[in-house]
């Protein structure tokens, strides 16, 4: 007994010492990490990475990563660290994840946001903390108008702009009566208001469907047919666009009543929409075949890496990374100099894949919108092609309501 | 008027589809006293199986039949492996356990089939429309759904009311100890009932697949409506589920299509445009609340409970 006890005691001491040493080492490591963290550009990325629309979030992430690869994973000499968060397409989850990025990760930029309702819910915590938020998709009219902020930038569009361009195109095509269909949430309402703002004919019916869970449009399609319009206009982003086109054809409407769309046919939904998408026009501010050097590089490298065409969601996110880079480079990595970073971003001084554009007073792009059509490429893969420029240097219709000059 | 008839048909089709889901749910709930949130996962599996088998065999009908058998087997396996351990426990444990199954199946589907979802194409003979009335074309496939669901309803009626196994099911619902005491293998009966419920969910899923396409989590939203149907119809009653499903389907569809116009007569255009979509998506829950106040047991409470 006498021999064993001191032995145990000694071993215990050794163990204690070991714990103390390793704890010290961990502390030292942690301190080192904190020091290192101050020398990185920290970016929080909020998008949808689960559920039926996770394909969109993944496409955005792939494009963001590609942009970072092209930048050598450094901005203004600083390494870049990205924290991806899944908003599950729910405003309350998006807000919570955004708050986490601001409060505990202390990010320098927040990027992403597919859904306008998620963005509206998440805006305040970012703006209040004087962190820059770059929306690479959603563009609710509130943020272009009364809620505009010096800390918000859009690398995409204001929601109304794209359908407004489609309204112009329908005027050109001589459409006189129109039936509108879209999901009942922030962006859906913006899209239908946008098309009604420029369409010169008569809107004879308008249906908003429950979002995101209503996927059977039988009742709405019956109503649309009974109203006998010259054309139907729809906005159904993500997987809902696949379901809509399928049911449109099954209801016998394809070929009977022409369909005009925004954000319903893209390179993510096309493989599943297949031939149903042929002959259905859409409008976008970016198409994969735009002939500028930055776009050629982006599309070619994306296709080589992912064996698929990038989507407009991805293109806007690729631009967001380069927009942030332009700001960080301008201040030579001094991320505390927010005024200088803002001044630089306002110039949109980077090679956007949509070609050059300008920022308005509310930090939404003033840009061209193109008519796009579905075609088969040389390998028989369905893709989108630019047909014509519908509007040039288009500015959103809410910028006068924004107090920023 | 034509539009009204067409919308009634749309409502009937939606209702009958809900019936397929609710019938399985009410069987399991009423007979096994088991709250099965994973019913929507079986609906999803039915759709994924059908899309896979149809692609393999090149035949929609063959793919659908194989999918039905596969979902039945998966359902029985789930009962044997997981749910059997939950009998006799609190309903909250059922909810937790079967919610876990939802997460498990969603992740499993993502691993096997990937996150993008699938398409189940219709054969050309079904992918058309018929003129049910002059000037009203209606998708053939939706008529097929109506026919299949009515056949299933008839089949369930015959099985439950006219066969020995149906008698055992009804007896098990009224007094399971007595059935067990009379020498009936109640465990086997439960496995069979759960498999049947799973197959019905799978059937609903594969029937919906060509319309809604196949994707992860597709069963979660419709499951809520199916629970509403079960509650309105009376827990455990297939007849109740049938009637309640048709009522819910009609109210939902007719509400969606005519409520905006009705509100426009009473309110300003802007107020109607905001209120109508919100109100029409609430209608079935309002109906459920009213039924719960007037008849807490549902429209057709299962006898003996």
C-alpha cells in the first residue's frame, strides 16, 4: 500500500502538470488565432443551403468560392475567411443567423440573401452595427426607397426592374390583356407591381399564391384560362418554376396562351424544365453569353469546375466578391476605414460579369436588361442566350424615396 | 359557371389526394394510437421510388407498382425497427421519434438521390387533356388521380368492412387487449396496418410526383393539411377521412379561386388584394376550429372510442 499510494500520487501530479501545460498551449494558440483573425477579411454568407431551394444557395457558394480562387483567396493582401450560414428560406432563421454573424463572428461584410423577405428581416442588425451588407440577389423596394442605407449595396437589381423590362417587351409584342401570377411574399408583390408599372395594356387578373408551400396551381391556371388573356406573366423562382411550367403544359395552355416570365427559367431549373422551357421568354441583367472578358473567364472556369452553366444567382454573387475586393484593395486592407470603402464601392470600380454599370444614390445598380431565350448548345445541353437589349442604363423607380444623395 | 365546375373538379382532385394521405394517417393514428409525423417522408419516398423505377423500367405504370411495393416494405421495416419501441409511450415520444425519422429520411434521400430533386414524366397517353365540357379542357392525368383515389376508397371500404382482416383492424381499434387475448397476433396486425398506411402515403406521393415534381421535404407541408383532414373527419375513421378530405379540398380550392373576387365586392381593391390570399390559406384551419368547437370528436368519430 505504502508503495502504491505515492506512485499514484506522483502519476496524478504528472497528469495535472500535463493538463496545465496543454491548457497553456491551447490558450497561447487561441491568442495567436485572435491576433491572426484581425488580419483577415471576414465575410458572413447567408443563403439557403437546405430544402428544395438549396441548389440556389449551393450555386451562389460555388460562384463565391470561384471568385475567391480567382482573387488568390486574398483581398488587399489579407487572407479571406468566409462563414456560410443556412437561412432555410425562413425570415426568422435568416435574421438569427445574421445576428450570430454580426455579434459573435464579428464579420466585416455580410453577403448573400436569395429571398426578399429574409433580407428585410435581416437588414437591421447589420446596418445598426455599421457592417456592410451586399445583397447578391434580393432587392425589395423598401431598401431602394425609405429603408436605403449607406451600409447596403446590391450586386443584383431592385425587384421591380426586371419585370418592368418585361413589361416593355410585352408592349413591343402587342400584348393587350394580361394575367399575372406570382407567390404571395415581398418579392412576388414587387414583381407583379413592376410589370404593371410599364405594361400599357390592361391587367385583367392577378393571383398571389401561398409561398413557399403551395405548389399546385390548378385553381389559378383554371382562372387564368377562363379570363382569356392575350398573355400570362409569371414569377416563380427556384423549384416552383419547374412545377409551374409542368402544370402549365398539362393544363393545355402551352401554345394556346403565350407565357412571359421573370426569374422562372434559369440554368438551375432548366435541366428539370427541359423542353417545356423552349420558346418561353425571360428577362435578366446578366446572361451567360454576354461577351465581356470577365464573364467569359467566369463562365468557362465555372463550367470546367462544375460541369454546368452558372446561374444569374451565381453571377451576382461572383460580382459581390469582386465588389468587396475593390473596397478592401482601395483601403489597402484597413477595414476600419468604412467611408473610403463605401466611396470605392459606389464607383462599381471592378470588372462586373454583366459589363460596366453604375450605382444610384440608393446603391442599386443602374444597368441594362436583356431578353433571353432557351436554346440547345453544341453538346445538346439546354442553356440561355441573349436575344436583345430591352432597356439600357435602367434605374429603379424608388430611388427618389431614398433620403441618401 | 364553367369555371365554377372546373374549380370543383380541381378541389375534388386535391381532396381525393388528401384522402390517400389521411387514410393512412388515420388508420395508424386510430388503430395503433401512434402519431406518425414521418407519414410525409413515406409520401416523399413513394415519389422518389416511382421516379427511379420508372426511369429504370421505362414504364410509368410499372414504376408506380414497384414504388408501391417498395414503400410498403419500407413502411413495414420502419415499424419493425423504430416504431415498435414507441408503443405504449406518451404521444410526445411519438412526435419526437417520428420527427427524428423525418430528418433521417430527408438526409437519406439527399445522400442517395442528391439535393436537386427529380422529374417523373408522364406517358404521352396521360400527358394530354380532355374536353370535359365544350371549351373546358382538363388534364387527363388529374382525372386519373380522381379515378385511382376513388378505387382506393372502395378497396379500403371492402377491406375494412367486409374481410376478416378488416374486422380485426376494427376490433383492434376498439379494444386491443381483448383482441390480443383472443389469440390474434396483434404485433403482426400492427406491422400490416402500418405497411398499408405507408403504401397509401407512397401512392399519394407518386401520384403527385408528375404534377409537383419530386423533391426533398415535399411531404412536410401537405402532411399538415392531412392532419387537419384527420381531425375534422374524426380520428381513426376512414369514412370521416374521405368526407373531410373532399370538404377540405373543395374549400381550399374554391376559397383560393373565388374569395378574392368576393372580397373585392366588399373591400377596396388594395385591401382585398392583401387580405384574400391570407384569408384563403386560413380557411381550412378556420373550418377545423369550428368543427372542434361543435364536434370535438370530429365529424365521424370512430365507434367504440
